[in-house]
C-alpha cells in the first residue's frame, strides 16, 4: 500500500505542498457543505417571502370583494407562473407530521393576517414530480418545490393556494461557484509563495551536490523566508570553513614535503663520502625511497582536486587518451569500444586516477582492460590478469604508503604506496568512489563509480 501511495503522491516538495493545500481546501469545502446542509432551508428565503406576501394579498382582496368578484380575483392572482388559488368550504386535512420549516412558514403566514389563529393556517411542502431534487428551471438554475397553503376566511370557507417557490441552495450547485471562486485565487497565491519558499531550498540542494563533488560554489543569496535564509547562511559558513580547512591542510602538506628536501639532499652528499660501498649503496637506496615519497607527496599536494576547475569532458575520449599513452610505453593495455559519454569533471584529476589504476593493473597484473559502462551511475572498470588480493586487503591498499610487499618492484619503477590513495581521493572529489574486487576467474577489478549530475 505504501508503494502504491508513493506512485501517485508527488515527490517534489512543491508538488506535495500544493497537494496538501488542495486536499485541505477540498476538506474545508466539504465541511462547509455539511454545515450548510444541516442549517439550510428547503425553500429559498426570498422566494418564500414572495409567495407568502402573494397569498396575503389574495386573502385581503377576497375579503374586500363580493362573491361575484372572487373568481376574477383568484384567476388574476394565479395567472402567469402556474400558481393556483381557489376557495373551498371543506376544511383541509391536518398535517400531523409537519417539518420544522413547515411550522416556521405557518407562523410567518399567520403573522401576516390579523385576527387569524395559528390553527386556521395550514402549510404543507409537497414532493415535486421529479422527486425531492425537483424540476430544473433552465432560466434560474434552481429547483422549484410545490407549497400548498390554506387559510380560513371569516365566513368559514378556506382559501387554498398552490405555488412553486424556488428551492434552497443545493450543495452540488454551491460547489460550482465556491470551488472556482474560493479555491483558485488561494491556489494561485499559494503557488507564488511555495515557489518563493522552495526556490532557495532547490538552490541549496544543487549547491550541496556541487560541493560534494569538490567544486567551490559562490555564496548562496540569502532570499526566501527566514528559515530558508538561515539554512543558506549556515551552508555558506560551512563551505567557507571547509574551504579554509582544505587550503590550510594542502599548504601544510606542501610545506612539510618541501622542507624534507633539504635534509635528504644533505644526507645524500654525506653518504657519498662513506668508504664502505655496500653500506653506501643501501643508504643511497633508502634515501632514494625517501626522496620518492616526498616527491609524490608534494605532487599530490600540488595537484589537490579543489584547485582544478570543472569542465565538460568526453569520458570515452579520456579513456582512449590514457590507453594510447600506456600503449606508447609498450604496456599491455586494451579498451572496449563504447559510445561517447559527456560528463562534468576535472580532466587532469580524473585522468590521473584512471592512469594510476591502469598502471597498478599493468605492474601487478601484467595487463589492463578498460571498459566504460553507463547506467544509473557511470562506471569505469579496469581488469587485470594478476593473482588478485586477499579479501582483508581490498580496502587496506587504499591507505597511504601501504604496500603488500614493499620489496617488490623497487627496481621496476614501482611507487611508494600512494597510487591507489591518490586515485580514490581524485574520484571522491567528484562525488564518486573507487573499489576493488577479485574476479571469479582470477585477476583484480578496479571500478570507478561516478554519479550522474542531478541524480
């Protein structure tokens, strides 16, 4: 049931607010209709007063007319709209189950006559030919209800009347006017207010998404209601502190790496003066490793992802460029064909991450096979033919300077354990991640996952 509700319920905040407002207005209209129906009269008040005044006029004219003139008076007063008046000597039957409105009409009618007791006035509302919904008057748009009345004349005879006053306001007709004229203006005003409220929130979500990819965005304007302005101000402050923290960390790392160069160079000069060639060689190799670590750390600090601007890039072309560069070095690298895929990224940073993973696959797995996949996310898969990694080391290899076997590949251009760390850092700066997994048939698969923009 919840899944079904999610299908028809709006997912965006603006749609949800409009839907809630619409439901609230409809509920208010229905409640008003129920109250109206509980208090409404069956007869239109204005039309009821008109037919009662007409009956009072007929009553007075009959009292002032002779017997010969009565017929003319009755015919004249009943002409034109289907009303009928007549005089009968027989007393009409009592109406024992009179409604509240019939009793009220009886009291109002008795008040219009002088010296006529209430029991000498009879009132009964009859069901129209088409039922209580009544016949529809095309000119007025309201139903008419037959109202039968009888008043005792001074000579004992009864003046009867059958008229059709307009019925009261039916709820289905009220809604035809109340819904357009009361709901539409409210909805229009609410739409303006909702988009005024939701606009800053949407801008905040877009800015947060860009910051999650490592971009630096301009401070958000403080617009909208107070709560939205407070959230935007808090986001601006957070981004300012985060940017300052990253800049300070990068500068500190670069300064430390740079300062290490001087003592390493000094030690290298002193080692050259050692007479023991075996010890001198070992110490030189150790100093070379330290120099490589410092150089790579310094390069990592200089190439910090936040310093490069985002731009549109064809990922397939970027992979092809990495493929061609490694093939030119004589390495076994293959790439599966795929259509162009445009994505917003930092070209140098992302290319470095892919190149590091390809280099790692070639050095430890003899070859690399690249593949670009597009689905809910963008995936770059790099497979090798090596022995794979122990399950407990699939995450540890991303730690800076971590190596499964530090003695391997030292003489083959091997690194110091920063390649995978740099690759993951670069990709995470794009809002994605890098993972490793062992293939069932042997080998290791590195996967770069990049989120689609706006997802």
